[in-house]
C-alpha cells in the first residue's frame, strides 16, 4: 500500500505512479491537515489513461491521512516515493 498526499499532479497521475511502483493499492489523502469533511471525486483527468490503473485507490480526509503519516514517521518507514 502507498499513502499519497494530495497536490502537485492529478489523482490519475498519482495512481499510475503508485501502480508502477509495484504496490497493490493506494490511499490519497487531503494535504490540508485540518480537513475533516471533504469529499473528492477522483475522476479521469482528461488524459484518457484511466484504463491503465488496475489497483484500488481510495480517498481519505486530511486529518486522518496526516494522523497515519505521523504514525509512519514515528514508527519508521520502509520505503518512500516523492512523486
């Protein structure tokens, strides 16, 4: 699994990077740490490449994503991806 912070590129680009890195799924979370109620439609970005993604990708609110990220930093990370 890969935990990915929102921002910098489209959700689809993030999904493709995750899949190409060999993970079985990814969680994209909001970059706003105080977010507790966002709902995001992660849809095709117009590049017509959505058919390339075969792994599950889910959305997580910022507060929860940052809580998981902080726990990973606290307890150690086995691999990171800066995309």
